[in-house]
C-alpha cells in the first residue's frame, strides 16, 4: 500500500505545536521567575504551573510523533488488533492531554480567585485606614466648643 502523507503532516503539525508550547512556556517561566516582587505563594503556584504545562507540552510532542508514525508501522495494516490498540492508545493520550489542560485551567482559576480575594482584603484594609485618617483630619480641623469661649481677661 502507498504511504499517504496526511498522518505525517498532521503528526508533524501536532509535534511542532508541542515544540512551540515548550519554547513559549520556558520563556514565560524565565520572565516570571525574574520578578523580584513574587510572593512565596505565587512562586510555588508558578513552579507547579510550569511543571503541568511542560508535561502537557511533552505529551503533545509524543502524540504528534505517534500520529506521524501511523503510516510507517506495517503492523498497523497487518493486524487489526494492533491497529485498534494503537488508535485506542492515541485516543487515551488525547483524553489525558485534555484532562491535563482542564486541570491546569482549574488550578489557574483557583489561584486567580485567591489572589483577587487577597487583593480585595488588602484594598478594604487600606480604604479603612484612609477613612480613619480622614475622620481624624476632620476631627482636628473642626473647632471645639471649648476653643470658642473667650475669657474677658484675654480682651484687656
């Protein structure tokens, strides 16, 4: 049977996409790790996120290579059982890839919600401090009734 290049082209596309994801994640990770203002919690989150995303990228590269090999495996055409197992493996790897991506999205969402909650609490505390300073300033600017009394001895 003649080799078709559809599997090779699609597999190469998936493989190149995985390589591009690795390069992007490494560049993004370096930029984040150079941030001096990163809190320990954010540092821990970004380290875990980097590991998750690199695992996803590596699985994408593997999946692309396995797809591209479809035309080069003679057992795929000779044995129906092998072909079914190979396709089932590709489907399982694809589902695992989707689950990893969903897990990363959920973890990122939870982290973002926690970060926003901390920011709201900090903002509320700062607003309370500003309001207290304004109250103190208004109180110090307001004339007291004791200050308005004038003794007759002062007018002499």
